[in-house]
């Protein structure tokens, strides 16, 4: 990639891929991995580019017909502020770069490295790095050191998964144990508030799930191997999101059917990657694979039901949903713990999640629930959130 790239990866939005018809195979392979729509240059219409914030062009810039079509289209959509051109190395490369610049290229990318580069850039690992000042502020906050350590573990895990490298699970376990100790010391509420102040997107989510799991372990009085398994499962649970483009993960509002299919791959992808590491327990692997299953069989990826879903997975699932509800996003307000527990109670009434796990989680976050599920179903304490 050019060193003079003008736009930080974190600033890039919706990407549209434009390719020459005779390179369609290569184009589709990249666009598919990025979750980006692809348009053939021969059929390109202005409408295809109107919503794009970035366009990736894989076209034969020696072909004047292709250049003419591109110029016609790109000149009419000045709002596309990031224009990446894939360039073949070797003879004529300089001329191709000049041609790309004439078409408004904001950067060039060597064609054979483009898939790996773009995939990394559009994944959660491609976000903007924290500044030294922000790092100091994080470490000074409640639980900050353990949050920074867990964040580092996540970074290593996501990057390891993207490059299919081996990661040290010992470091992950240490970070997870550090979170548990920190939550025991400062309390889950303060720890989660620190995460919300310093993180966003998938990192915020994964850290919140880990903090919520620590709150659960603390409230339930879990110790030893049980607490360690839950903490490891929480920190590892969404590692499979490394292979999902960030603009899908962070998309405000409803996903398209195609995008949801891409998201649904993450538990299996994480399970496959962690299985290869050889030292993750079967219990933790099971929880990673099945944290999106539902008791009534409506979940994914294996549509397990009832007793097929183990106790650790049931706990991880309620921690995951609770964390998703209390996370802050630019476009939606975070729910309070009470509202989040009420949603989970409704979900347990709807046979999606385990009531005992919800009740323990509620107790851990100051929302006591009746012991008997029957009392809940009769509306004993449930106050629905507004809206
Ligand atoms: Fe997940
Ligand atoms: Fe999750």
C-alpha cells in the first residue's frame, strides 16, 4: 500500500468494488470477503456508486475504453472521498499509477496483496490505534490496567485469526483472570463504565462481555476452574468476528439478509480457529461455538435446543446479550442493567434463554428476580422497558 494514503482506515465507510469484466473472478473473491457489492465496469450505472464512501477499482488502466468509463462514472460522484486503485507490479507500473491518479486515486494498492490488505483493513483490527495519551487515560481509570491487557489479548487474537497464526492461550487466560480480579476489586459497574468510556464497536462489546461474565462469576460465587472457564469463554467468544468486515459489524440498524448470513459465520469460524490451537478446553470451545443458540432451537449455527445447550454456554449467552444491551453506540442509547435484565426475562419467557442464568445475572447487577420461574411468567416483578 502507498505510504501516502490520505485517509485513515477508521474513516472509511461503505465500500463498493468496481472491476473489469475479464477480472471478474478476482474481483468477486475480494468483494465477497469484504462484504462489498461488486459492479462490472461494463454495466456500471451512476446509481451503483451514490451510496459509496469508498470505491475500490480493479480495472485495466491500459484499456482506454475502461479508463473512459471510469472517468465518466467517477467524475459524477465527487462525494466518494476514498478511491483505491489496484495496480499490477512490474513493467508499466509507473504509467498505471499516473493513470490512476488522473482518475482521482487517493491511494494505490499492489494487486496481489490487495485481498490481505483490504481484509485486514476492513476487519476489527483495522481500526485507528489508541494514542499514547488515550492509553494513559485508560490505564488511570477504574480497572484500566486489566482492560488494557484484555484489549491487547483481543487484538492479538483477531490478528492471529486473520493471518491464521498460533496465539498464546496462556496470555488470554491471564488477561481473563486479571479482569475477574479487577471486577472483584472495583465492582462490575465501574469496570464496565471504564470500558464504555474508552472503547467502541466490537472491542467494546468483547470487553463488556468479559466484564459482565466477571460480574456473574462474582455474584454467583464461582471460583477456580468454573470461573476461569467462563472468563476464557467470554474473552474468546467473538474471535470469529475477525473475518467479518467492520462495516457490517458496526452497521447501524438492520442488517440485510446477506449481511446477517456473513455475521452468522462467526461462532463457527471462531470455534474452528480455536480448535486448531490445541489447548482450549472442550467446554470453552463448545461455548464459543454455541453462544448464539436458543433453547427453542431458533439459534445458530447448529440449531441446538434445550438440554443440548450446556450450562457454560447458557451463562455465556445471557452475558453476551446483557452486554449487547448495555453497550453504547453512537446511534442508540445504552439500556440500564434493569432494562437489560427485563429484556432477558422476556427472552426466558419466550423460551430463548435460561431463566436460572438470567436470575443469577440479575442478582449480580442489583436486579433481584424471583426464584421460581412461574412467578415471573405470572408477571411478578417484570417491568417492561418503554418502547
Ligand atoms: Fe457472537
Ligand atoms: Fe458477542
